[in-house]
């Protein structure tokens, strides 16, 4: 643990507000995580100055904004947590620029309210705007890589600030060159908007059906946003303090992409375990994408697993979410994640990969 007085002196001129022994459980959507020293940065200048100062001093830091994709150890974090509390949003005719700490759903809501389209399918996703390109956030047939114009980055090695184009970020399914790397810090993001107020093409069957539309059609952005929020809420994927199904990191496992050479092997394993069933799959770069939620449930881990008395359970609405029922620890959630991951691998030969970033713990 870095002495608090040393941190305060180091960051005195940065504009950051330093607090000691802050429970990180209160700053994450899983609501787990022990104490840490937190430096809160309310503007981009303070954020850049704070990160540069800590890097120059060799002090470990953890960047935290919305906290929606983090599983933090019960022991907390021994360095300094830099809270990205920047929130500026600038709307243009065909674009929106949001600072890294801006609430993502509020950004989407602002674009729809202004009569613009393009981001509505990404409504209701918890977390910050700056996190969206890091893991190439996606939902209901739209992902960030398709709508992003550019990202403003701080290169922590050189200290330089620059705008990077999407093609520089090596986007993939729920990943980018920014994920699992501490070289660059997202300061702001810019997205393209549809000026006619219509949505992105409805390429997700469930959403198109909810809107009584054919796949590939567009609809006015506002009703599409409303439909997405309804669908997400039905799966416990819209934050609600009163609903423990939303005390989660969203989808805990990514949908596995199986190389083409192994697809028949996986299908045979599923058939051997379940008999003749229709397995939902989707085309994907490098192979075929299987539904992680479908595999989890068919492997014997149903909604609410392992039962009503467990502190950590699968959501009662969606098997892909691991939830804190109010008193779970990081260890409880990890034990559940391992049970599910290992059970799916044993039955079907597919090893699920976690989506959240783990801090101080490993799956």
C-alpha cells in the first residue's frame, strides 16, 4: 500500500481529489472489492496530470470509470485507483464526442433525444463511454467498431495525446488492442450518427421481432431504444439497485468462437450429451460462434444456479450473468465462475473465457 501522505503530495498539483480506504465494492456493478486509495479526476486535464504523475513515480494504478466490467479482489488494490469522472458530451449534426467518464447510456439517450440515430441498439449498457472501444462493446447486432469515428488516447509511454482511427485499434469480437494493455488511456470517443433519425439496420432477430420489422430494416431511433431497454430489462441487464439480478458485470463469459475444424467435434459432444438438438450458432471470423448462455444452461447450470441460499448465483433471468445476491465476495463469484466454466468444458469441450477484467484475482 502506497503511503497516503506520499500520494497526496505527489498529486497536489494535478487537480485530483484523493481519498483513503474507499471500498471499491461501491464503485463496481458487481458490488465486490476491498479498499483502495482513490484519486478522483473530474476533468481531462486532471486525469492526464494524475496518470502522468503516478506513472513517473512508478506507482501502480487502476483506471476505473463506470466499474461495470471489473471483478476486484476482496483485499482491494494496493496502488492508486484513478477514478475517471470526466463527463462532457458534445453533440454535432452527424457525430457525438463524449469524454471517457461519461455515462454511456446517458450518451446514447442524448443522441436519440436530439433526433439522431446509430447508437440506439447499444442502449442500457452500463459503464462509461471510454470503456466502449476497449472491449468493442456490442449488443443487438451493433458493435462499437462499426460506429466509432476515432478515439482520443494518452500514450502512457511517450506522454503524447493523439486521436486514433478505428483501423489502428485492431478490433475483434469483444476486444481491441486497448484491452488487457496499460499502454494507452482513453480520454474521449467520437461516434458517427445517422442524421435522419433512423436506427442502424435491425440485424438482430429478437429486436426486429419486437419491433414488428424485417431483419435489415431501420426504424426511428426512439422506439428502437425503448425496445432495447425493455429486452435488456427482461434479462436483468439494466442496472437497478433493488434487483440483485442486475448486481453483475453483464455477460460474464464471451460467446466462444470455435475454429471451423472443431465445429463437428463440438456438435458431436453436444449430441452425445443431449441427443438430437438444434444448436444455435452464428458465422464469425475464424470459425463459428456458439451461444455461451445456451451452452451454460444445457450443461446443467440453469437460471438461479446453485440455489436461493447461495451468495453468488446465476441470474434468475439470464444464465450468462453471474450475480451478487447482496453479500457475495469476489471469492464467491470466482468459485461460481469456475464451476460453470469447468462444467461446460467437461460436457462440451469448449472452454469459456471471462469478459470482465479481474484485479488481484484470477479465474
